[in-house]
C-alpha cells in the first residue's frame, strides 16, 4: 500500500536515529521534521525543490548528545514552538528556544534552571495546554523516576509542577498521549512497563486525578510501548491503540460509560517488538489506518473495512528486518497525501513512504492558539454525508515521537463537507460550514483576529 520515496531525502546519511517530530519551526506554515540523533547530529529536514533537505542550525544539531525523543510546543506563548529533546544520559535533556534574532538557546543550560533539569532518562515527552491559555507544559515519562511536568514560571524560570498537579507518580514510563479520554479537556495517558498504566483526568482547573483503574486502562500485566488515539469504531469518542513489548497489543475502545474495552483482533494483538504506533489515513478514503513500527521484524498495517480491522499489505514499508525506532507523518510536499518518515536504530538511512496516488479528496485543518502557534491538543470534528470523523492535534504520540500539528481528513469520493468544528483545550470552539475540499483550512483561535 505504501510506496518508497526515500530518494526524496537529500543527503540521506547513515546514523543511529531515534525519535521523530514534525513542527513549523520558522512560522511559514510548512512542516519541518526533527530527527533525534543518538551519538550523531540531530537532523532538521524541510521540503524544498522536490526533496527533504537539511536545514538544521548548528546549535540544534547538537552533535555530541545521545538524543532519543523529541516534541515541539509553544512553551512561552511567543507564537513559535520550542523543542524538547530527551537524552539517554541523565541530566542532559535539552529545551531549545529560538530567540527573536533567530538564534537558538537551551533553556535548561541557564543557571537558574539547573535545579529542575530532568535527572532521569526519559522515554517519552508530550506537550499539553493544561489550562487552555495557549502556553504549553512539557510532560516527561521517566524510567523508574517520577513524571515531570515543566512549565514557565512568571519570573521566566522553568518549574516542575508535577508534584503540585498530582502527576508525579513513579513508573517505568514508556509512552505519553494527550487527548480528551476521561473528560472533555486534555487528559494524559501514560503506558508503563512492569506496572499499571496511568490515566490522568483533567479536572478542568488545571489539576489532574489518576483514574486508570476506574476506566479499565491500568493493564497491570503488560509492558507498554507506542500508543496513539483515534476513533476506531466511528462512535465519535477517542479510543487508544497501544503496543506491548512482551505481550498482546491493545485496541481499547471507549464505552458509553467511560470505561475502555479491548477490541484488538488476533492479527492486531499478535506480539511484536513494537515501537511507534500511528493512526493515519494514507489512502484518503476517509478511514484511518493503524501502522505498527517494529524493531527487527516486519512492520504492520491495519485498515478498517466493513468486517472490522484487517491486516493489509503495507508494501515497501514492511522493512522486514530494520530496527525502526521512531516514525512520524506529515504532508511534507503539500499534495494532500500523507508521507511516513521512519528513523532506524541500526545505523541505516531514514526511509520515506507515501500513500498511493488516487482521486480521493481530502481537507486539512490547522488550528492555531491565541498566539498563532499550533494548537496541539485541539479537537477537530468533520461531518460529511452524515458521517463524522474526529482528530486530535498531536501533542506527542507515544514513545519518543510527534505527528504534524494538522488534522488530516481523507474524504474518498465525497465532494461536499457539511461542517468542521474546532474545539480548543479551553473548550472554546468554532464551526465552519461548507468549507471547500482540497485545501488547508487555517482556524484561528476565537477573537484572536
């Protein structure tokens, strides 16, 4: 199903890579992809002249680090996204901020922030607008240490609010998601290894309550890895698909009473050395597929049919024995089809795939915060031909990665959209009636101009 276009990556050098994130680093509305380098330089690639080309400034390349995970979010409310880079070496995480003159700095390297620098080895990081004010926190899931929740204090220093907000639990944290899973606000799901998962419900006041057992998501026996959110059964509620390192993978459907029930098929549940899990409509037929990125064994793809979820031919992206460690989706070239970029932990070049060329229609929705940055955590609902599709703008997609900050909707043969509703993390919303297809629809925060 997926076609290899890796030749579209210019100067595709060999190197051990890990997490992948997609962000708009220069404010022009076009995606850049950031690839964490493990003992090699981080990479920043952007589509130009029919190829993804290197654009990393030297400071961001950070060649001497063992970088693992990476995400972006507007930490300081300046309308640009900062970049959080996890490290495999304790105490060496980076938080990159671009100054008005275009130079990049590491906020953790400042003396006033040294005391709160993460002393653990993080496995995932995620951005959340917990108060709905357009300023994001970074949550870090550590291995054997408490979760961290970093925020910018009024005096400009970085503070860890995890203890005050009730999220400083300790586990072998492996993956993080932010979506309305237990409330109507951004909640936090953390898949853990050798212990129960966490589900932190947003109280609506910026604090959280841990409710995984209550919602039947604790899953005590398994070892979580990559995870993603999607509406897997078409009921308008967000469900969770997550992988396990040593046991069956899960497709947890949210029930009407708020609890979750596993509905993974036998083929989907089959154990594998899974890393990233991605939900995306690669063929623009109006139904998301599920991609399982595996380590040292074939990747898998599942698609929705009238008979349920079916294992399908993934084409060139099978990568039978590659060590896929991170992956992300975006429409890098602007043609309305999603591309999939995979990074490898076995010193192989990056690989790039795209969905098949067809006549299916599409629309893409890019919500912005009141400051003009990507509104990660916003929910977008599209209705066409009486059928609803929902997406959440990715704050971090479990296990070291982050998808593009755009809601991508395939439409199949449908040529008319009834409505698109965007709901921001503070519950503000707008509805756009009858938008045109085959466009990127920019949704500004209500009242922001």
